[in-house]
C-alpha cells in the first residue's frame, strides 16, 4: 500500500538515515527509541504537509502516531473526513 | 593569564633544548602575547608565554624563591595574593616581584603541596623543587585553567594546550575512538582521557607529583554536598550568599589592567554586573552577544539591564554564517569535538573585548551548577514526581512548566511528553538517574559512526569508565545534589569552562573570571539544604531571594533561557562554506573512516530540507563537522616545526630567566 510505504520511506530516511533494519509496520517508534520530542514534530510536519491534514493537539498522541500502521490508519481516517 | 609548558626527564639528567620549549610556547602565544620566558636546569625545562595582568613590570616568569632552588611556571590568578603576601612577609619571606605568582613559591616553601589549600584562584602551574628533585604540577579546584601531559622516551611533557605537546615530533597525533564514544554520549571525555590517544588531562582539584623515580596523581579538593547541621532561615541564607558574592566579585576585580564583564541578559551575569556597579569603584564596561535569529537572541533583556545599570556597552551580532566561518578556528582552540556551536559566538565576543583594549572579563559562569539552575535539575525532579505519583492531577501542569522557551516544545502533546520523561534507567547505576535521558539522547548520534569505528568500540561501555572517575557513594546525597555533582564533574570542566570558556576566551588573550566559582561560594552553596537551591520548580531560588531588591524584577522573574546558538543552520544555510563541502564529501568521509558516508549524506539532506530539526540531529551535525575538523587540523595538517611562530617569539620580547 502506497501510504504505508511512503511513511516507511520517511521514517527510514529521517530517523534511521537509510538503515532499514527490518522496520515492522507494528513497531512502536517510541519503544524503539526512533523518535524524540522533536521527532514527533517532524512527523507531524510531514503528515500535515504531505497529506494536507491539520492535526489538532489532542490528536497528537501515540495512539495515532506511534507506528507505521497507526499513522497510516490515522491519515486514512483524516483524509476521508476531509 | 598565560600559557605554560615544560619537559622533565624522568630518569635522570639529560639536556633539554631551549628550542623544544620555544616551539611549545610559540604555539601558545595567543594565551600570552606579552613576552616569553624559560628556565632550563639539568633535567627540567619550564616555558612561559605571558599575558600581563598583575605586576606588569616585574611579573616575568618562570619565578623563583630566595635562593633560586624553587622555580614556577604559572597560568592563572591567585585572587587572595595580597593577603597571602602580607602573611608570608611577616614570616620572613623576601619578594623580588609584586606578582601573585611569587606568592605560590613561598607558600610552597612553607607548606609543600598543601599550599594549594591556601589559594583562592584559578590556575595551572608547575613547580620544580631542586632541593629534593621534585616536580609538582597542579590545577585549580573546578578546572578553570587547563593542563595536559604525555609521556615520551622517558620524559613527561606538559602544557596548557595539547597543540604544544604536538610540537614534539615524537608525540603521536591520533584521535582516540573511545574518546569519540564518550563525547558522543557525555559531551566530554572522562578524565584523564582526551580526544587524542596517549595525551592526558590533569583533572580539576588534582595535582601530579614526581619525585624519587615515582609519580602519583592525587585529589586535594572535591565538592561536598553534606548539608550544614546549623539550619538558618531563608533570609539568613540569602544574606550570607549576597555577602559572599559581593566579596568574591570584589576579589576578582583585582588587576593592574581594566576589567570588563559579560552581560547576557540572564540572571547570573546580571548579578555580577550589578554587584560591580553597586559595590565597587570599578567603571562598568560590558560586552554581549546578540543573534540575528530571534530564537537565540536575548537583546531585550540585555537592553533593560544596560539602561538600568547605565553601563558602557558593546555587543556583537552573530549571524548563521559568522558562526560557520569561524568554526575551524574554534576547533583549533577547543582541541576536541563539540556537539554545539555555542563556543563560536563566545570566540567572536572575546575578539570584540580584545579590540576594545580589555584583557579581563568577569562572567556569571558556574551559577547554574552551584545554585541548581539547569533544566536537567528540574527535569529530574519532574521525572521522579511522575514515577512516584502516577495518578496525580498535577501531572499536566507540571509538564507544562518545562521548556516553555523552546519554539518546538516537547510538551506540546502531554501524552508524548509523559512518554519522553519515562526513560528506562535500568542499564545504568541508580546514582546517574538525572543524566540518563541526556546521555541516551546524545548517544543516538552514534548511529552515524562508521562500521570500522563501531568495530573498534565493540564491547566497550563508556559508563563503566565514568564509574571509575566518579565516586561510587553519590547515593549518600539527596537527588538534587547527586545531579549537581555529576554536572560539576563532567560538563562544567569538560565543556563549559574549557571549549566554551578558557579556550575561546584565551584564543584572543582574554581571561575570564567567575565569581560564582570562588571556592568559598561553591562550598557555601553545596551545604545549603536542597530546597534552598531549588524551591519546588523554582531554580536558583536563593540567588533570586538574595538579589531581589538589587536587580529589576523583569530579570529576576524571567523564564530561564539557556545560552544556545544556531547549530546546523550555521553550516548549511546561506552561502556555502568551502570547508564544509570538502569535509562532508563522500571521499573525505570514506578516507577518514570515522563516519558512515551514506548516513551522513541523508542527515545533511534532511537538515537542508526539514523545517524542524531536533537536538539529536543538530548535535550529530556539529559533532561530525568538529570531529572532521579536528582530524583535518591536528592529524593531517599539523606543522610541528611552527617556524614562523618561533621566529615571532624570538623577535618579540623573549625573556630568558635562566638557561
């Protein structure tokens, strides 16, 4: 699926600097230590810019952002809503 | 303030060439451009590059005792030298100069190595005692002045800066992989390790003694956070602190040249400048850095204070490219990789001070360490609270009080903020609790290490080396004191007072002085009950209490903003810097073998494109560039002959004391 592969590409390039060591769709970014406090905001900027979504603070939570699957579900939901 | 150098043959007499010492001091001439002196005896040679501040006519070094059996080369200031001199005169000592240096020689005659306990100052020195053939090298209590050494062919060579050791061709110039591992975790090496293999740094509060074929390093002072049993009221503590700071500021204004002060707009430099203005006759002359990027700029607060104190002020405005352009010079002086560019603006500031004819400045450095000002102390308290009270309704409120000054605050999302503050500390000794988040974050920059470097580091645990350096009984202190102790033993000497302190100031022959680091102030603050240093989440509580009627409320109440400078933007925005293109090229990265070229290229691409860049990426970029500069400058292109420099020393007021 294009959405998931785009997210994966973003994560690998920006948080793993090209080192894709088998990043599973379910893996928690927090748990794997991939994302720090600014990383979340980088992810947020990516989502807002690439998919034209505006994320409200209440939605900026691990439940929506903390794995490839969660993020792709969130983006899908939001793009349908809009 | 000066540069010192020396060679000592460990196994008996062997002639020391003056040329050797001359090369060493020549390369330190930025530390002491006013004149040069040497002492050479059968197995020892001492060199000195002088910046004249006290006893301008008479204070040439090396200096000796009455019968010329004890010789010293000294870098620094002894602030209580007048009182010590009176005392020594009354005991029958004869002085031939009016310098603070000579005081140490006579104190040593009376007390031996215990002379250190009498000194109030910032220093590094070497004493040669001919009577018992003893070499005694010492450094001040907190590490304000530097001292490096190495052993080669039966000699110990020592100097204020590593580059002086490198003027001896036999000394190898290799970056130590373990040092990189430490710096990309702790921001500093763990002493005595330095960035270079086989080169050592004498730790703060220690001395090195060589006699009768033996050598030893001993600690003579340490921070002691054992609380005072005599508890006082807040008002009494505030009054005591104020008195002490007035006295240390007065003492540190002693000089035979005019003294200026840095003014950042924060509370610490406000305290120092205000005390100078209100309690001394010294004309207040101040200097500051401002930034064209508003995120870092503190001009508004600086202006308030300039107006309030009516000070004669100069400032330098820093742009991104200003920092990028001078960065190679900064690394020539730091002699170690750094993870932030913050030393660069201070390098430009010391230049401004010099251009205005000043040699000495007082600054507010040290206050955050001794009076608990840094965010890391607050963060520690918050993390402990969150762990203890998982259901408290105060959690969101407390989280919001952290990092309000950051444009991209990590607490924008509370759920995420909670996740970030929940750091797994199980792999570390419990007494490092406060610093683990910082180290874990910083350590992520090691993802850019090359396969070769990672291979060299396989099995190495830097925290084990740290545990050998730090005492293993920190648990005896309260949590805040534990955190302050670690900060004062690692980041303070290893970065704040060196890369961001001595080295960038002395680069332009400027001596920094730090009234908050008068050992009497430190000892007083360490003994305060922890809630007096940090009250709830109010940092530097007692300092603010003690100054509230002296300093404008807007400064007292302002939210602390740590001093920072633009990092990656300084290299990657605007006009391209030729050295950056070269250092970050795939070829150079591959040839030098420290970093993974592909990962670095992705990081650079990201930095150029991404609107937001986090601490980790910024630290990685500055760390990578500074490591490569260190390699380029010291490993690849170092001129051991430094002929030009030596000629300048000879032409320029060479003062041979005894050869």
